[in-house]
C-alpha cells in the first residue's frame, strides 16, 4: 500500500477512534453525573462526535468522498468550537456564583461584612464625590437572646432569615445591606437625606413586625442612623456613630429608630 493512500486511511481510523471516545464520554457525562449548566456544551460535543464519525467514514472510503470529508471536518470544527464557547460560559457562571456565595451571609442571604465593607465604601465615596448624601443605619433585634434561649437556635435562625427577607424586600434598589454580626444588621442608604433615611428605616421596621407576626412571634428592632457627609465621610466612622445612636435607643426602651446623627 502506498504511503499517500495509507495516510488518509490512518487519519480516518484515528478520527473514528476519537469520535467514538468523544461520544462515549458525552453519554457518560450526561447519564452518569449530569450537570445542567454543561448540557449545551456536551450536546455540541456529541454532535461534533457524529460529524467526526462521518468525516472518518469518508476518509476511509477513499478520495472519491474527499469533498464530503472536508465538509464534515469543517462541521466538526465548528461544533467543537461552539461547545467550547458554551463550556467557558458555564465555567464563568459557576465562578460568578461561587463569588456571589462567598460574598453572602448563608443564613440571611444579605451581604457578609467583608463584602459590605468593600462595596459600601466604594458607593459612599462615589456618591459623596458627586455631591450626594448617604446614611448608615444599624439595627439590632430586640429580645433576640430570649428567642434563642426559650425556643432554641433553630427558631432564632428562622427569625434571622425573616429579618433578612424583610430588609431585602424593603430597601431601595441602590441601598446596600449586610448582616453585621449575630442579630445586628447594617445598611448603607445611598443618595439619602436624613428624613428619608428615617422613613426607609421605619418601613423596614414595619416589614419586620408584619412578617414576624405572620410567623407567630412579634419581633422588633432598635435602630441607630448616621448621615454623611455631616456625620463623617469614612464608612467605619459612620458605622460607629450609628452604633452609638443604637445603644441610646436600647437604653431608652428599644423598638425605635433614632434621630439621624449628623
């Protein structure tokens, strides 16, 4: 057999083996341990295996089928390329989901304190640079220790989840909310004057009360609020001032939103 004849046949045999391997791997991935985010990728890889089988068959059939072999080769390359594009997109989505999960408090779904510190500081600086105003609100649940002690930590966790839901449902789209620690929460109220900040806090307070009553137990919170730029321009300073306001509310009887510290 001449080398010129043998090479296409060898290439055809190699492509045939590769096509069978890709097809087997595709079936195994989708049947054995399917991952929905990769379904489109493996669908294109499976189609590429079929066109590669056709390409290999034409190569084995000899030069008379060379035109059809080239068409199948182009189709295989295109399908593999599309499959890789979808695979890359699915990986990027997975990375984004992991990053989002790393930024979230697992119990309440709000930002964790680390992510809040980064995002809120950036937003605060940008708003103040553009001549806007912001406020920082701190809230602490009233009597939360008694809930944990009398009903158990699972009941306490449900209350924290409820508060997270109330905050997410009530804050404005451009506000940034986080679980601060334990039963404390912090919110950056962006582009917000003092009176408006108090109104937003009052709305969240009512949402917490309404949802907790629907869940069978009344829950209230004490609030401290500080305003920027009059109360400072550093996020940590604003949180500290809001926390001092919150402590004053606790000492005065709880279940209230403080006057805005400026």
